[in-house]
C-alpha cells in the first residue's frame, strides 16, 4: 500500500462544537484548519490509490461528524520559497532549477498568483526532486488526474439520487 497525503475541503464541520472537535481528534492522521465556513483537512493515509484514500478519509470524517460533507480535493500548490523551505535549500537553488539553469525538466508552473508569483503542484515538484536529486517527501501526492477523479466522486456523492420512473 502507498501512503498518500491529501488536501480535502469539507462543509458542515463546526469547530466550535466540543463534541465535533473531540470526534475529529480521534483521527490524528488528519490535520484541520478552518477557513470561513469550510474545514480544510490534510490527511496522511495508506491506500491502494488516491481515490481510495480520499474515500477512506471521507468515511472517517462522516462517521465522526455526520453533518460533514466533502466538497473538493485541492492540489498542494507551492511557490519557490515554499519548495525551498520544505526541502531545506535556498530559494536561489530552487529558482535555478525552475529556470532550467541547473537541472533540466523542472515541472511547468500551474499558474501565476498575486504579483506574478509562479506556483507549482507539489506532487509534480516532489516527483521531480525524488527522480533527479533523491530528495523530497516519501508520501505520494494526488496527481492532477487523481484530484479530478476525487472531485468527480465527491460531486457524484453530493448529487441527489435520480427519480425512479413511475409505472
């Protein structure tokens, strides 16, 4: 089995409710933060696939907090300073990799935020680091395809059941 690290967003988790807080504490492999009306979970779980890992985490959360509903899985997006901090290297070293000055094939950025700050999917950067430099996280990250599959699953689960045809 593979150990996956996933970022999942839930609705219906009230951190001000002591019973909810205690129920979630029963799962120490899930770290939580509140952002507005949503609850963001970072979970580390063993499973055969990222989709199965997301399903397992969702089941655990729903068993602990029946009012919770999974909304989306999110990619872990990182900037050059984030990458440098995670791997204990300088920003300049990471910038050189990203610009192709030291190692070829650094992943393409997912986009640009703020004042022109490039961001990458940590899953892509981590895979590149492990392949090219032998460093990075041991946990598997959900790929862009995995995220799409998980989100499709969450949408399907949230959809009302189709009406049965009347005879």
